[in-house]
C-alpha cells in the first residue's frame, strides 16, 4: 500500500487545442505551488421504474453526465496571468469580457504528485477545464490571494508519469504584496487609505440541457451574462465620505482602479460598477471604517 503525502504535489495548467483532449507535452504549461481540491460530480436522474421491493433499488439513479469540479488557490503572482487569460477567453491585454458571448477557453489542469526528492511519480489530470469564477483579495500587511473555480469535462486519475513529458517545470513568479497596492475611486478615496479589497469575476453558464447536448460530457460551455462584485474597506472621513449614502444605486456607474504591483509586473484593474452597499462606520471602533460593495458593469485589466 502506497501512502501519499497530500501536501507533496505541484499544479500545471496548459491550454487545450481540442476541448477535453489531454495535452501530454507540458513544455508550454504554467506551474504553481498552490492548493488544489477537486472531486467527481456526476449528473444523475431518477429512473421512472417500479421498485419491486420495500427497499429502494440500487439501480434507481442513472448517471447521465460526467462532470468534475474543483478549486485552485494561493498567493497571487505575475505568473498567474494564465488565469486571466482563461477566465476572459483571450491572451491580449487589457483583459476584458468579449463584446459577443463565445465558448470558453479550456485547459488541462494537472495535479503532479512527487516523491521525497521532488520527482513526479504519478498524476491526476482534469480535462476540458473552464475557469470560473475568479476571486482576488487583499488585506493590510498581507499577500494578495486568489481563488479560481473550474469545471472539467472528465478526468484521469493515478496515471503513470511516463505518459507525459516536460513535467519538471518549477513554479516561478513574484507575489503581489498589499503594501504595494494603489487605488483610486470616485469617492475621493486616496491610495493610502485602503484597508482591504475583494473582487470576483464571474460568468453565468447556460443550463445543462445545452451544455450536454447528445453527449455524456459537456460540449458547449456558453455563457449568457458576465459581471461580478468589488468590495473594499477604507478609512472614512467626514469631508470626503459624508455623501456616500446618497450614491447608493446611482444610475451612473462609478469607476474604481485598483493596481497590483511587484518587481516584474503591474496589473491595473479598472472596474466600473453600481454602488449597492455603503455601510455606515461602526461608532465603537477607534477610527471609522467604511465598507463599500459594487455590482460590476465593466471590467478591464491591463497587464504591463
């Protein structure tokens, strides 16, 4: 019996040329030392049949579709740009949702298990992965974090390492630190007053009747709506923030710019949104803090 160290693996993400087809040469893959969790989640229905027993029949449920779901998460670095490319279905900066809704880009996501020397000995791979939603968060005195969900058409588990090549790549990239974050919003907020932020980008996917047409695996990853939310906490002052409550549900979208900076790259998020929450500061705190949430109406992420 082989007991595996559950913490001894690395992740590789590589773009597919054909939906659900394994890419066995990982020379173009991006490697991460991040956390990955996934599970098989088959789609089932109950059969319209008599039980012929006091007990429910074991064959009552029938699998009608194959689907695996999971999440990867960790410190956000400049090499995680592949997540922007995957979620926004393009490789050109600035990243934004397309003007015309299209099929999502798909990827192989590998979980490469290693021995005590760091050599890959076996792997799992999720095929036909689409990246949605994507969340990025930051907090004072911390490292900016990310979490990205994915859905896969199918998977291969406990595969021999001899079936893939160029799997020795290592994770690289410089983390984005919250201390280097700058911000600008239409409320007169200055860059030095941001305490934390959270942004989520998401797509509304068509229902399974369209995704699984004439197939046991998903073949049409179309989406019908895009958007997300932006939330942040900032120091509140009576001069610039007194009118916050009047901004709630203003029909004119507000512009917010949050810029992540490290020694290698700059990611500038320009996010338009409708203010849906502007919590009044807690009077029992030592210094007033304001909490703000926006429903996003536009997204542009410039990487330079």
